[in-house]
C-alpha cells in the first residue's frame, strides 16, 4: 500500500481516507479480489470516523469473515444514523442468509419502498424466494413502477417465470420512467422465444433493438445493453454474423456487455478460445448492479452455464464454476450462485454443499428441481451439521 494515507491512515483527513479505502476495497471485492479487499475495508472501518463509509466497510469486513451477526449489528447502527438505502438492502439480505426471514419481513414492512429504490429491490426478490410467508406480490402496490419491473425481470431471467401475467400487465399498464415500453415488450417476447429455443423468433424480435445502431451508439441505453449477451447467442444460433459484427464495430469491444455478447457468439459458433477470452475480459470489467434489470454478475455466470449446456465443452463448466464460487464470496445471500454450482458440479461434498445452500435460500429454484430425495436429505444433513452462515 504505497498510498501514504493507507500506510498511516490516522493522519490527515481521516474521513476522506476512510472513503478512499472503502472505494478501493469495493473495487477489488466486486471484481473478485475478496481477500485483497479485506485490508482496505479494515483500514476504513478501524478509523471509526462515524461516516457511512466507515460503517459500510465494517459491515463488508464482517461479511468476508463470516461474522454475519456482527454485520447485522453494523447495518442497524448505520440505518439509525444515516437511513441508508444500501444498508436497508443488506440488512434484509443478511437476515435472509441467517434464516431470520420473519425479522426481514418486519423490517421491510416498515419501509417506504419507493424511497429506497432501486437499492432495496434485490432484497425484496431474495426474501420472496426464501420465505414461505412473503411474496413480492404482497407489496407490489407499494413499489415504484420501475421497481415492479425490475423484480419481475429478476423472476423472468433467474427463476424462469416466462408466462408472468403480472410482468405483461406492468409493461402495458404502469408508467415506467426509466424504460421504453416498446423495447421492454420486445425484450420480454424475445427472451421467452429464446427460452423455448426459438432462435429465429428471438432474432426477429431482438434484432429490432439494434436497427438504428451506428458509430454514435457506443453508449447504449439500459435495455439494449443487457440484451447484448442474448443477442450474441441468438446471432450465433441463426448464423447472423453480419449483425453481430456491426454491433461489435459500432459499440466497441472494450466494455462488459459487448464482451459477453462476443463470448456467447463465439461459444455457440465453435470458437471456444475466443469465447473464453471474452468471458475473461468481461470478468475484469463487471459493472455494479445499480438500476439494471438483471445482475451483471448473473449474466456473466449464466453465459458460461449456457455455453456449457449448448456445447458440452468442459472449459465452460470449469470457468463457470470458478466464477460462481467466487461470487458466493462476494454476495453469499444470492441463491442462484449455489444453484448453478450444484447443476455443474461433479458428485461430491462441494455439490452437496451447493445444493444445501441453494435449497435453503431458494427451495423452488428450477436449477435444483432435479435433485433426488436422497440428495436433498444429504444436503439438509450437511446444512444442519455445518450451519455455514451462523
């Protein structure tokens, strides 16, 4: 740590040093450098400035060390002092992780959901997947229109709720400030076609999102960005190389979304070396979730999962397992990371562990629906014996 303020953090502007240490830690942590981020979070937390950055660093540091009860305490103090939306999100998410969904429901019940959007949206989704006593539908009318849409797209892409009448109603009837309704309808219909392996139908729809792409298109809107990984696999499956190269040329190869598009395209067209090259490039440039309709980390890991399913090439399976296990360390409350590991892992304790945690966090996940009664029984035994988050 050559930066002087990090070598002697108690000197100088302690609040600014705390903020800068937190930001350095988050950049490492979000891109997979979880162990490397630990030192920066500790610097920020140990300054005890009382700033929101110091609180967040303390909570993230506790999470890395598997001290989730301590993290709950920090988030509660942070909320009391700053009423921070990310602290509300993470408090609910960690309570879910600890199996305290009743407390999570009670905390959520008292919140103005619109005030804390979009940060709170993933926590509502996680809680809905975990709890038998809560569904996001119960608070649907309390959400902003954009939040309704975001949570429904989580369900569409992660949980495969492709026939959701509620999603169609949301697109058709609600006012959506951040999204174009025509683009949303195209995206929804194309994703449904893609899930049915109707690649020509998916291309007919999704390609219209890029009709007017040109050299001024380097900064795409939210919908056209998140569509790119799917556009890559659709172009590959339908031999539409011209559109793929046009998008790559005009948008550029130097961003996360086009890297995933290229990874999908080259994977389904048989160039696994290029595909892996682009997956690895994407892994170094993962954007934060923000107000996106889907988690960027999910799109990367799911791309590898898709390519393994589509090609049977073990290199995709191994890289996907590496990435999904890494994300478990970053956001341990996210069920799909364990469910994907379960699907791709060989028989053994790691597969049992993945099933145990996936079933604990999202018992209705389609990715674990093929688990046998014996597997589920063994997974429950593993969970009770290991209690990984307590």
